[in-house]
C-alpha cells in the first residue's frame, strides 16, 4: 500500500484543492505536485500572481495558506504501479468527517481532475461549494495550459 500526505490546512482556509493521490515523483519527494511537468504550481502562480514556482516547497505551502487555500487528496492510501489514476487499486478515501474541525472557515472544495471529482457529490452534500477542474497532470494533455488556466480561474470566483 502507498500512503498519501496530511492535509495542508489552517483555521481560516476557505478553499481546498483536492487531488486524487500523489504520483511517484511526489511520493519520492514527499511534496504535493512534485513532478516537474505537472502544471499545478504554474497554474496557481498565474492565478495568484505569485512566483510560486520559484519558491521552496515550504514557502509555496505558506503562500497558499496566506491566500486561505489548502491542499489534500481524496485518497489516503491505495495500491498503484506508476502514477496514472487509472492504475489505482484498493483505494481508501481520506476521512472527510473531521474537515469542519480542521478548517471551520472552509467554503469551497475544488477537484483537480476527474478521479478526485468523483467525490464532489459527497462533499457537496456536506454543504460545501464544489468545482471540478481539468487535471494539472502532464498525462492530461487534451487541454492546453491556457485552457486549463481559464477553467482554474473559477477557483477564485466569489472568493477574493
């Protein structure tokens, strides 16, 4: 079994971005979105007008929390060879029941890709706004960076 990372949250976090499960590069580096071709940090750099890609990983997380944005994954553990979501087997979801205590100001949950987005109905039923986003993964090449960025701009809609 492979195990994911703890959530990056604060009491004042208003937006949570949920991925599916860390890829091989992320697990090796113990960092969210560590694969150099993953567009996650570049997308957020553009959205926030912050040079996140130039910062150290701890500084990136600190900046996100400053904007009241948190990170986590929908899965706590799984079996998988490689990094593709389609290879995920024996998935165990994270425990979202305690989310209200971890981030009482949380309003909106955004899903990075279709696999993560499968959890939208559950979290919508818990009272959160939800937003499904195109995956920032390099494996999702159907959309250009600019097309992804247009969709990702919805993260900030009504929040800043």
